[in-house]
């Protein structure tokens, strides 16, 4: 058992090192993150969300085709847009419900000036299969249960290219707590859902962990100042 755990940890560490060494985001990535044109609220969150490190851990390269799943307010959309540069392409997947709200005007505005990004209002499974190099689903899956998670991750699996990878990020909950009400979930549930879809978890990162979170309050509680304990998996679709 210890040997298996050691080998798994060693493989994850090696993968992280290789990804960081080989991944080359667009050269103006940091300039775009710090630009005054980027919303101040987005820049404030960089300290806890660590965009540069997340992009490198996921292995995002300039020129890739990437998807922000459940793009919401577009924080990761802008980060991915800066990371892949003018030669890359970002699919900001907002889903059909966003289109129903004022024809998706707010979401269209998010991508309007990015140049390399499209707003997609379908479900993930409606996008072209085997077309995405990298994807991010961040702070979305705590809304799921095992039944809903199965088709959710299968759609992600199908849209990724063979060898493609997805970052799965969410707020950590604890056993015995009302996690759903606090917008949290058990890390073990996320791992089970990911692996059930056929993915291989290649990184289980501590990058977004924090001791400032006691897991007993809603993630929106002002006491946390958005610095909430999060798990961060990188899962790979086999070749």
C-alpha cells in the first residue's frame, strides 16, 4: 500500500515538473494579467487563485484550444485567453441557461474584446468531440451529486483530445458538514467522479490549499476574504 502511494505521488511530482518545464504560456501573459483593462475584482483574486501556477500545472501552451467550463463571470476565461495568446483559441462555455438570461449579453460582453475567444451557450457535450487540448472546471462541481456528475464528466472526457487534460478545482468540505449549503464538497467524491469517467488523475496539487479556512462556514463568508481551501486535480484523457 505504501509502495503504491509512493509511486503515485512520484508520478504526480514528475508530471508537474515536466508540465512546468514544457508549458510556455504566451509571452505577454503576465502583462495582460496586470493590465488596467482587466477588472480590478479579477486582479484581487489572483493572490489566492494563482493563475500563472495553475496554467503551468495544467500544461497550457500558447496556441492551444482550451475550454472554460461553466465560465460564469469569466475569471478563468480571461486567464486562459492570455495564456494561449493570439494563436490559441478559448471556448467560454456558459451553457444554455446563460443565453436565456437577457440573450447572454453579459457573457458576450466578457469575450467581446479578447479576440481569441468564443462564447458557447450549449452544453459541453454539444461541442465538437476530441477538439479541446485543455479545459478548466472551477468551482462548479459542488452543485452535483454522483448521478449528475457521471454525464458531466463524460461530456468533458468526450470533448477533450486524446491526451488532453482538465483542471478540476473546487472548495473543500468535511465529512459530517452541510457542505452543499456552504458551496463545498468532499475531495474524495470529486476524485471518484473523475476516475469513473475514465480519466487518469496525474496531479493532485496542494497549490490552492490554505490553513485560513476552517471548513465550517460558507465560502462566501467575509471572514475568508475569498481565501478558501480548494482541491486541484489535473486529469488526463488516455491516448
